[in-house]
C-alpha cells in the first residue's frame, strides 16, 4: 500500500501536467486565434484605410484635375479677354491715329481750299480791276479819239477861218486898193 500512496499524487501530477499542457496549448491557441483575429482585424482595418485612402486620393486627384481644368479655362478666358482688350486698345489707338491723320488732311485741305479761294478771289478782283482799267482805257481812248476828232475839226475850222480871214484880208486889201 505504500506503493499506491505516491502513485495517486503522481497520477494527479501527470493529470495536472496534462491538463496544464492541454489548457496551455488551448490558451496559446486561443491567444494565437485572438492575435490572428486581431491581426486580421488590423489588416482589414488597414485594407479599409488603404481603400479609403486610395478613394480619397482618387477623389482628390479628380478635384485637383477639375481645379486645374477650371484654372486653365480661367487662364484661357483671361488670356482671351486680355487679347480682346489688347485688340480693342489697338483698334482705339488706330482709330485715334486715323482720326488725327484725317483731321490733319481735312485741315490741310481746308487751308488749301481757303488759300485757293483767296487766290481765286484775288484773281477775280484783279480781273475786275483789269476790266475796270480796260473800260477806263476804252473810255479814255474813245474820249481821246473824240477830242482828237474835235480838235481836228477845230483845227480844220480854224484853218478854214484862217484861210477865210486871209482871203477876206486879201479881198479887203484888193477892195481897199
């Protein structure tokens, strides 16, 4: 009986070691399953975070592309507007230059017209003066010719009178003698 006394604690010890090892394996297995579940949960969370990050990156890229496209459209619009304004400025400057040039041409033509008009008026005045002078000369010549004719007639009368006086004196001398 003495032999069985140490066998029971040994059997209990073996049973305890066996149960301990079984529970240890089971605890380690549960810990590994918990770790694996935790790792899978972390991986799933990381995968979800990665997917969300990729979706956020894609969304951000779309937003950035849209913003860049809008910026390019705005730049193109501003460039077109600036070009249009430059064209307007060029057209306005061209119109001002052309207006100034045409005003100068009009001014020069007006001055030339006024000069020509003054020359025409002076020529007409000179022609009128020449006509008046010609009329005066024609009248003067007519008067001079009339005077010459009258003087010739007067001289002819005087000559006739002188002849008549000389004949009358000859006749009176003959009659007196």
